């Protein structure tokens, strides 16, 4: 049974932290202003003003301390990661989750934050939120349905998302806990303490900036370690900015994925709006959903 953190109420505090890659402070301001306009207090983590000159938003110790403080602070009711990138794998085994387990709070973000989602689901069965981050609020994004879905999720509104069908879809219905995130990170976590089980669950996957052959390799890795063979359903989100080799791989990214999973009989939906692109609905990881892959539409609802 998945534990649900308390939903937010007006006046609650959201901590904004950068536990992985660097993000310029000015790119977070619209997010901060919008969260406050929604009626929340915002506690800016120390990593938001990092003076790091390398890839990361501070040293491992600084990023760990900032995230740990947000996890342990009883006044913080939710943690929104400002961006992903890379870095959580370097600190995940040093995070003390003892206070979080007793007093769960929503942890939101995607991309590299998949490490947190997977680790928490695998070890503690506490719901988290795969969602837009600070960058999604910029350039008018604060008014989008995708950012609005983050607010709805934090406030406890039940989600119902509908998207178009795709020719490679496999029709059917599935009910189960929704888990997943970034393909590269889930493949990276295989065999670690953050490797989550997928049997009987609805798995969702997305990725960005990968070579097509690497997508094929990572899907075969998931298949070989049993993460694809006993699913309730599979949702394939956006695979954006894919790259090909000089000698072409010979298939589109969706064709690659379909070939790996075509032998199974569970419902399969391509093109769901969860991605590194502009279309990225908030999804409660570890929470029960119903997936319907029909002839004319795909529906995912709590």
C-alpha cells in the first residue's frame, strides 16, 4: 500500500532546491513568483544561489545538505526540484530518509529526479510527483495546462488526462500503480538499491537527447532484467531530440520501442504527454491509475 503525503493547503511552504545540475537563479524567478501567487510560501534552498563553476549546483556535500534540510524541516510541506540534469545518483545513498518516512511530503520533479522517485518507491512505498520543474514556468509556461497539473496534484485533485491515439498503440485497459520516469535513469539504476519492481504496474517512460541505438540498448536492458514482461500497461511519452549515427539505425524511436515489447499483450500507449518537451503532465508516482487505450483516444485517470 502506497503512503500518500498530505496535500497542500493555502499558506503551506514549498522548498525549491537544485539537487543535481546547475540552473541560473534568474530562470527560477517566474516559478517562485507563480508558487507565491498560488498562495504558497517558498523557501529557496542554498543551491539556488550556487556559485558553482562546473556542471553541478554545488558540491555533492552542498547539494546533499540542501535537500536533507528540506526533507527534515517540518515547516516544508513539499519539495520542488528546480531542474534535473545529473547528480542525484552521487548522493542518493547518503540521504537520511528517516524523518521523511515518519512525516512524508511531496517531492516533485522529473528527469534526474527519477532517481528520487524510484528510490523512494522501491524502499519506502511513499507517493512522489513526476512533474514540471522551474523551467516549465518560463516563457508563458506558468499559464499552461501542464504547470496547472502540478498545482492540481499538490492540492489533491484527481487527474484525468486524455491524449490522441498512435498507430502503434495496443488497445486494452489496465489498473495498477503508476511508476516510471526517465528511461536512461531507470536503466542506470538497474541492480542498485533504487531499482524498483514493475510487476503488475503501469510503467511510463520518456527520454531526451539520446542516440537511437542507445534507446534500443536500454529497452533491451529493461527487458532482460524482467522490467517489461509482467506489466499491467506501458505508457511511452515523448522521446525528444533523438540523435542518429552516421550510418542510420533504420527505425524511428517508437518503432524501436515497439519491436522490443511487441510480444507482450498488455495495453500500450505511444505519444503520451510526459516529456522533456513542452508537454509534461504531473503524474503521481506509486499511486493507482486506470489506463484505457481505445480506438479513438487514450485516457489515464486516478
